[in-house]
C-alpha cells in the first residue's frame, strides 16, 4: 500500500533530523538480505546508538538538500537504499557494516557522508579500518600514563635501594 502525503512528510522530517544530527552516514544496498539478517543488522546497530533507515531515494535527496549536504545524489545508487546514521562516533557505522558485510555478501556499501561531504565506498571501507573513538581514547590514556608509571617506578627503585641499605646495616649491627 503506498504511503500517504502525511506519512511521507513524517518520513522527510525524520530524515532531516537524522541528517542534521549525524557525524557520519553510510549508504547501503540491502537487496538480497533476508528479514533475519536485516533484523540482526538493525539490532547490532541499535546497540551502539546508530540508526538504520530505509526511505525512497527522492526523500533522502530532499532531506540532504534541506540539511546542507551536497555532492551526492542517492538516485545514482542502484537497488534499495538504506542510510545508516552515526551520531557519536564517525567510524563505528562503517566498522559494523564492514564486519556484517564480511559475513553477508548481499550487503553492498554504496558510499557515505563524512563531515558533510560525500565519500565513495572505498573511502568508507578505509574509514572502517581506523580505530574507533573508545580505542583511540584508551591508547591516549595509555600513552599519558606511561611516563607517570615510569616515574613512579624510578622513585620506588630509590626507596627499595634505601630500604636494602638500612636492612643490611641493621643485620651487621
């Protein structure tokens, strides 16, 4: 059953909101995926706070134009198009889709948007290889903690040496 104009307006408003809030979006062709696989993908994305939306290419184009995205026309994509929106981490949507694609050949990554600019599917896959926000923060904390740990060990070494000297002096006395 075709959607009414009111339903299309609601879909358009929802898409505009998602494009306005997103840090990165990835477009995928989901033709050939069965319902079970699609549900599994949606579930894994939802756990990470990522939205997965299917809409007509025309609505996606209108929403993108209204929110200031340029350089991409969703009508150029073949097949059914879904948009995956990442709000907190620019890399996470691409990572999850790449992992899912490794197990499901039917999913095709068509391209994406990063910093309000279009990137092709090869760039999306490169983006998926970059460590995520949490991984980078953990590496930063480890790097910052390393000199402090070394300094503490140096100080502890001096104290250990002093304690050894005192112990040997008390044994001689």
